[in-house]
């Protein structure tokens, strides 16, 4: 078995793997999951709860997360 036989084998296995992935992606039993996944970008996020920021909490927070009206 020389290197060309190995290359042919890898090409054949890659083609079979690709065909398996295509078959899996287009199978009807996966359609419900894909339909749900395609709507994910359009779902609204849950509203964030407002947590009051105290002076000590803001002072201990990293500068990148401090409120805009915080001045040292």
C-alpha cells in the first residue's frame, strides 16, 4: 500500500462522511429541531431585572462595568 492508496481511501471516506452528513441534515426526523433552531434569533430575551447599584458595589466593580454616572 503506497501513499496514493492511502489518499484514495481518505478521499472515499471523506465523501461517504459528507454524504452521511447531508442525509442527516435533510432527514425528516430532524426537521422539528431545525425549525425550532431557525426561530431562535427572533425570540425576545427575558427582561433583565434591575438591581440597584450602591456606591460600594460600584467602587469594587471593574472600571468597564461601572455605571456611566460613576466618577472617582
